């Protein structure tokens, strides 16, 4: 089936070439980072994780959201999703690949990455994250590919694949839970030290992931000669609506606990995030955009007539994705470090090379999505 | 297979002790603390017995510090080849001097006298009894020894910086770039680091193995720093801890810091 990714229209070729160019630019700057060290990024002693780890965190959510297709179809026999479960699984494959790449480019000594396996450390959450992420990647490659191959041959999928698909459901929950535990298990960082971190991660994941899937389905309908079906898209839209509402509710619950209890160590972080602290306002401005976009998108999604209008739905989905990307892909990681344990405020601004590398990894993921979706559409259109 | 660095150090340590013992059966213990100029050069690497303890600890008495004195930092950073980047972004330090309000925010209030608020408070790795950095390290590159010292294996660290996020004290530094050009004078007796690994105070374990007290403790002419076994009632730290109220940084987190402050 792989050969199907090689043939396509002129537009497809240009798009893939464009992504390849971005990957190449990112790779060039990664080589410079290898040479100079991570000092080429905006990270510092105080803010020691930045854009890379934030993208990783956000993308784990996108990967986990495949379960929102797999679960209704395989456990509840919701037929409308039958056509697109593979799209969810392929999206998960691309997202996990990006996650692993982001963790890799964030390593100070990537040449020693294999130490993670040579010296397994069951007390480290990061060790478990590596395990669950690679397991999830494998599960989705195997199940997505096998089901598509059976489709191509016009036979039902082999019996052994069903247990793997069912296993991928709790596994999806586990990847985002373990990723949340990376943060919520640290004693000294008040911003992350909250039991609602994992539920919040899952809620925002089930909003941002399906929102991206809706956008991809709409793109496929326009450019890819593939129609996911109105029922599937509208059901996804409802999932996004509920998940977004839950996500906003969780954030509000967090805000209440922190600002009503008024414990300074917890308050400072959220003040920095939403209002700015001692004249440091950059992140707060981004968060204002995030909050406004989330509320606007929620309004659009809640009104049935707006949700059923394809253009407005697309707009709402872009809003959901953007809002949650700012929240998790920018705010969440950096704010945990500000103020520092010494109560100093160090601003973090990604550098040019860091941004280029980040875009390069995203382009790599988008290319994977493009190639996998191309294969999918070609197989489906042959039937 | 070649021995790992950790095994090698262990063997080297035992050999040094083994060599020293037959020749110096009755060496006075207090000589161990004698400051010798360039005590790290091989020539004066006195064959002293290694200093041992059940639980190493340090006491800090900032009231004894002279204003603007940075001897402890200078001695530590020279001993351990800590680079000086002269900018906060790349900054690496093992000890630094901070204000009381930053070290003990919970104890700070507007009525503290200036004699307290102006004090320079040396901060370093607390060598926690229950260290979060060790818990989170995915490769066991940072680990706790039997005598309580929290160590780094610079040859195993992958530079993921999970430990930096986990440390509630900001005690850890990352080598964001090659540190070697920024080490003023390289001490050949201690390894330099490569770019991409995390480092921190090691309670001068390399000196303890040679029977010498930590560099900062020796460098402090005002005796504001004391070092010893907190399980030994006759140790320097116990003599101080046993008679007054001592504070530890963020004790509510349950990390069990072993650097005690007397203010």
C-alpha cells in the first residue's frame, strides 16, 4: 500500500515538497543546536523546559483523542465512525511520532538516549511515558494498517486485531495520564501540583484532537475525494463541544481553588499566567487570546444552527485548536517555572532556531498525516 | 565489559583507602580539615583516610558571613570547574548567595529587622533524605549514596532536565553550551562537563574520599559553614544543631533537606 503515497496530484506534490522543505530547514537548525548546545534555545536555568516539551505535551493529547473514534465504533457499534476510525489511528501515529521527536530534540545528550532503556527506572514517570508512548505508537500502526489492508482486500479484519483495538482505548487514556503525572507529581511546583491535571489534560485533548480531525475531514472532503459523512462530523462536533466545556470547567475549578484559598505559592503562577506579574505580561496576552477564543468557540459549538453550518464549525474548530494549543503548547509548561523556587521571574522567549526546529517537527508530523491519509483515501476510493 | 564510571570511582576510592590505611594508622582526624593551598593537586593529595559518615549534613550561619564575601562560591567553583558565563541565561552555579526573603519566603514578614533581611544566605543542594530529583531521573544518572550524598553521573545523564523541574530549591544547573571555554582555571583533579548535562553540588564527595572537608567549608574564614555527620553527636554539625533552632528550606514538602540554617 505504501506505493500509493508516491503518486498524487500536482497540488499533493507541491504540498509534500513544501513540508519537506520545512523539515529540512528544521533539521539544519537542529544540527546547529547539536553543535552549540541547547543554549541556542530561549531556555534558561530558571525556565528549563520550553517550546519542545510544551509541544510534546499538547501532541500527546492529539494522539490520545483517537480513542474518541475508536471507542464509539468498537464498543458501541456507532457505525458512522466506521469510515474514519483509521483516520483517528493515523492521526495518533503522526502525533506520537511528533511527541517522541520533540522529546528527542529536547535532550541535552541525544547520543545517550538509549540510556533510557539501558537503565530502566520504574520510579521515574518519564520512563513510563516512554513505555506507554512507544506502545501506543505500535498499537495504532498495527491496528490502523491491518484494518486498512483488509479493506483493500475486501475481507473483514483478522480476529486478532480486535483485542488490540480494545486495548488501545485504555492505553490512550494512559498516555495522557502519565504525561500529566510528569508535572503533577513534582512537590515544588505549585502550578502543576494539582490532582486535576490528568483530567484537565484529557478534557482538553478530547476537544483539540477531534477538532483537528473535523478540520482534516473537511479538507479531505474538499481536496481528497473522501467524504467522512455529515453524521460522523456532527457527532465529532458534539464531542468537541462537551470536551471543551469540561475543559473550561476544570480550568475554572482550578482558578477557584487557587484564588479562594489564596495560598501565595499557588496564586503567583496563575496570576503570572492570566494577568502578568511584576510587569511580565507576554504570556498573559497569549492567554487572553486563548480564553477569548475558547469562549467564542464554545458559543459557536453550543448553538446547534452554528454547529451545523460547515464554515462556522470549521471556524469554531480552528478556535478550539488555537486556544488549547496556546494553553498547553505555550502556557502550561513555562508557567510552572515562573516564579522560580527563588521567587524570581524569568521570561522565556523562544529563539529563531528553536522556532524553526519546532516548525520542522510539526512539518514532519503533517507530512506523516498527509502520506498516511493519502494511502487511506487511495485505498478507499479503489473499492 | 569495561567498568562503568561509577564502578571505577568505587574501586578507585577503595584502593585509595586501602593504600592509605597501612601507613597512617593513627592520623589525627582534625588534620583532615587543614586547608592546604591547592589541596587538589596530586602532590599534596595527602594519603588521609576517607571521611565517612552515616548522614552527611551542613549547617549554615549567615549571621557570621562578612558583607560581600564570596569565598565559598569562589572555592567551590574553582574546585569543581564550574564555568562562569557572566549571563543569567547560561548561568551554572553550585552555591549562590540569596536574600532571606527568597530562601525562606514563608518566614518572611515586613517586621523582620534589616539585620536579617540584608543577610547573604548561601544556598546549595540540600542533599535531601527523600530527593525528588532522584525519583524522577529516568536513567538513574542522579542517585543517593548510602551516606546521603545526592550524586550526579555526568557520563550517564541524557540532559532531559526532569530533575531541574523536580528540584524545589533550584539547586540544579544545565550545561546549555560547552562549559570548558568558560572555566577560568581548570582543576585537573576534577572532571569538566560536556554540554548537555545537568550538574550540582556534590558535597565535595571527591574531597571526602581523600579525607578533606568540602571546599566551601574550608574557604569560609568566618566559620559560617560547618560540615559533619548528623548521626554523630560529636560532629561539628551536631554541636550546632543540638543547641539552637535550625531552619530547613521548604520542609513541608517532605524532601528532608540536610542543609540547616541558623538565623
